[in-house]
C-alpha cells in the first residue's frame, strides 16, 4: 500500500523503481543491540546535534536519536526526522 501511495505522488515511479528487496530488522533480537531507541545520559551535551549533521551533504541521518526538540525515544521523533531528512535530501540537489 505504501508503494501505491508513492506511485500516486510520483506518477508511477515508485513501483517502476522498486526492486522488491527489503529487510525487516528486529533490533530487540540482535544480541549486539538488544533495543532500538536512544537513551540520554547526564552530560550528553550536543551529541544529538552532532549525530544529525549530514556528511558532505550526501549522507543524511534520521531517527529518534537525531530529534532535536524533545521527541527522542519515540516513533513520532523517528518519523519526524525522516521527513526532515527527506526534505534535506531534496534540497541538496
């Protein structure tokens, strides 16, 4: 249904470009991660701001850990930063 919605927004280009490959990762089952959200400690400083900085305006970082206005550790924060970085990617062209 997401591909269908993207096709509406992008004149059929989503399904034309979709390879059919995808990966679903359950971070809670990964023995090296055992979770999937950030945790702020005392003294974190500007770590979130540093993490959110793009590299050479080519590699962009989203996810709740990069949220700068209090929605870290939430799905909303992850979604909002995804939108933020999608707009940054578009404006980088």
